[in-house]
C-alpha cells in the first residue's frame, strides 16, 4: 500500500516536474541571445549615426583645416610714373605751352606723353611716344579708345583709316570724334617702327577736324629735346633727312618749350 501511494505520488509529481523543467528551460534559453542581438544592433546603429553626424557636421577645427583662408595679393602695376625731369621730346610750331609726363614699364620701356592745350580748345593735341617693347599693340581703334579713356574721354566715332606721308614715313590716320560733356572733331594717328622698337600715337583736334596737311606738319614738328639715347638719335636723324618742304622752314626751326606736367 505505501508503495502504491508513493508510486502514485511519485509518478504525478515527477511527471509534472519533468514536464515543467524543460518548458522553463526552453523559455529562458533564447533571452540571453536576444539581449545580445538587440544590444549589438543598438550599438551598431549608434556608431553609424555618430559617423554620419561627424561627416555632415565636422568640428570647427576640422572645417578650418579643410578650407584655409586665401590671401589675395594684387599684382604690381605694369607702368609706374617717373619723377619730373627734362623732357625728351619737343613739339615745333606749337600754339601754346606743352605739358609732359613720363612713365616706365616693368619690362623697361619708357613712354613720354605730351599734351598741348585742353579738350575743347581751338588747338588741342595729345601725343604718346614709346621706346622699347611694352604691351602688345591692339588695333588702331582699340589703342585710341584706351588712350582716350586714360585721359577721361570717350571715342564717339572713328572713321576709316588711311596712310599719310610724314618725315617718319607712312603714318596711319583716321577722323576721330572725342566726347566728354561736349564733342570735338579730331584726327587720330599712329606710327610704329618695329625694327627700332619705337612707336607714337595720339590725336590732333581743333574747331574743325584738321586736314591731312595740317596733321602731317604737326607730326613733322615732333623732335628731340636733348635725349642721349643713341637709338632715338638715329631715328630722328633719319627722319630729318626724309623731311620735305611741305610744311615750310618755320616748322623745322620754331619750337615751344615743353614743361613737365603738373601732377594732381
């Protein structure tokens, strides 16, 4: 009897114990792995988010290193003014005082500018003479526009170019209308001697546009005032030998003193 009771108790309890223990184990076993997977996923997601944040929003020091500030340095001007000195050139038979100024190019070329009168006067002229290789020359029109702009003037119109005979040889010329508050009729001219690296250009203006004879005589009146440059002396000596009598003896001998131009 006792055995049967024990056996009955033992079988029920043992069966229940045997049935419950594996169930508990089956429910508890997946929990550690699930926690590991969840924690690993959260860690990876956090690292990815942090990396993306760092890439999109770098630290100020990193931005400063990645984009250093640029220092802009203006290039040195090609031309620099020369101090007032004895003028190199003269204008014969001028009707008034002639102002002059000079500047030097970084490559060594020298440019002397002569100004007779003022814009709007009955006789107004401007002349620039360059010795040495400087900037590459543009077209006749472009060179005239640049020269006019440097003097505070605008080219309202420039006509068809032609060649006129002078003591220097053939000189390019064209009718020109300069404008500021008013307009003035002029003749533009340009000469280039590439073998001697010598050029000059400018304009001659009046109450009406000067004719070819007046312009030729004005150009023939360009002379040396006292330069010691052998190349310039040779250029002007050759020019004097080619001079014609069209402008008369007065144009060869009469001259007006050229004074240094007052700087503003």
